[in-house]
């Protein structure tokens, strides 16, 4: 879309603000589409998913419009950089937070001057279909934002990744899929940005505010049915408070409410599909075979109404497994965590880092020096201290190890979705 790329950044930023305004104007329609696709609660959808979509467009509009150019002057040489869009970017997004994660990539890619092709998950096509209609409604130039539907391997996703007209790929999803995409783009050396799986650790020290640590862990383990790449699946708790923490966490897990999505007091959502429900349940059975103690959950809730036909699993708290167990090594992506005691700070850090993944971590402590020291010792792209999922959209987002490659957020997103060219000019000396 050369015409789009040629627009001044301020003009493209104006389009992003118009898209944000239009999202808010059709807010309830997008809420309904997201709920119909995912089964998540209306409260979460209204307070997180759709508002963040609008915020993603506004945030990147402001960051791009205010970003200064770089220039370097050395004696009689002036060097400066200009950034050009990559061209056509394939945006492949998952089913767990479909609107939020898609707009997180669409906003910076568009404001950087690219044309994009978005492929939502086959499980959650609704909100992207509405966004495409919104783009047409506000008059976004044809060909700038395109939405295509279909499956992944051997279908739409693979076709997009391998197409010679696609210049870059950004993907959020399973680590295994990210590895496949990387192999498929290797011959053309296409830029990729991957936010992949996680087996995230939470560290709870005995000096922590226990009320805050328990409630924060309820959020970090069970939000969205545990179907968030940032959710905590491994908790490490200092031994003096271990039993009290586990008891309280298990009690709170049992209090989560499986209501209908439209009920504002619903706090647990179903799994996205029968296939994914069966995967999560298979890990519950694996935990039994490995010798875990179930402190909460472990099965399928029964309601005596039509919800019994849904894809629900119980929020589950496990203890008693060694670090090498599969349940402690493999990403489950459901409402479940394993809690392990530790005795020293060094042991806690070693346990947290003993993973092939490195996306996010949480640290619960009242000691400021420990907070800084431990956070900087953890092998993770994001570390939250005494909170979880608190995001400043200007900061880098991404993981290490099997959890991804590259960073998005703030200027990191704009850097990925554009290429710098350095221009160096030899200045003429002045003559008397």
C-alpha cells in the first residue's frame, strides 16, 4: 500500500485514533462477539479485552507521533536515520485474548506504514470480522487492513507465512507453532516477532503481605480460565507460610463462580474447545499418576443445566510433585498451578529459572532490596513485584528461551514494524 506508507506519521496516527473512537462507538457489539467466541465473562470483556483494544490504537498513535528522529553530528559529518515500513505484515493471533492481542499488533504495524493481513484463530473469528467492518466504516483506505479466516498448518496460516508477498510475520501462540513458522520463513529471512508459551513461576516469600499474595495468585493462576500465556502455573512459597498459603489459595479456588458469561458475578470461564478441555484434563490425570496431592479441583464441575454441555474444568491446586515432573515442566494452559515449598532465596530463584520457558514471573515480598535482587535474577521477559498483569504499553513485552523472540510494546513495536536506513552526509567545509 504505497499510498498508506507515504502518508505522514501524524496522518496515520489520526487514523488510529479514529479506529479507537469507532471501537468505543460499537463497544457492546464487540463485547457480544468476544463473548460468543470465547465464553469469557462479560465483566472481563467490558473491563479488559475491548477497552485494551481501543487503548492499543491510541497508545501507538501517540508513541509514533511523538517519536523523535535520530541524528549524529561529528565534525564535518552528519548521520541520521529514517525508518521505512516493512511492507505487508502477516498478523497471526490466538484464541485466548483475540481482540486485545490482535489490536496490540495491528496498531503499531499500521501506524508504522505497513499493510497487514490478520488471521484470527478459527475458534474466535467474530471480533476481527467486526473490526474489519469498523475499518471500512471509518474509511480506512482499501488494502491497508485485511482479515482472512481459516486454519493454520496446511491452510490459511501456512499460506500467509510462506507467501512471497508477505514481508514479515508476527505471531502469538504455542512455542511449537512459532518454531514451525521460523523454519518456513528461513529461506526468505523474513523478520519475525514471536510471543510464545510460558510455564510461569511465582515466588512468595514469608515477608510478603499474605492477603495480597493469595489474591494476586488467584488472579495470576485462574484469570481467563488460566488461558493466558502470562498465567502462573508454578508457585514457590517459603516454607514457614507454605501450608497457610496453600490452604487459602485452595479455598479461594473453590469459591470461583461458574456462571453464565452474561452474569456480572461470573469469575470462571470454560476452556475454548472440547479438545483443549481434554488436554487440560489429561494433565489432571497425569498429576494423579505422578503422585500429586489435589488441594482443590481436579475434575469437571456439574451444574444440572445446559452448562454441563460446555467445556468446563475445575480450578485446581496441586502439591507434592518434584521439579522434574511433567506437570511442572510442560505448559498446561488451564486453571491449574502446582505449589512447592522453598527454604532460601537462592533456591527459589534456581527453581523458578529451571524451565525451558521464560515469559513472565511474579515476586511477592515486602523487602525492597529483595524485590530488586530477585527480579533481576529471574530468566523472564517480564517480572511483576507484588502485582500481576499490570501493563504500561510503552514498555517492552516478550519472552526468552522457548517463550519467544523479539520485543513489542512502545518504541520496540515501532522498531520491529519498520526498517532503519542510516544516511551519512559529508559536510562541505566553510570557505572564507
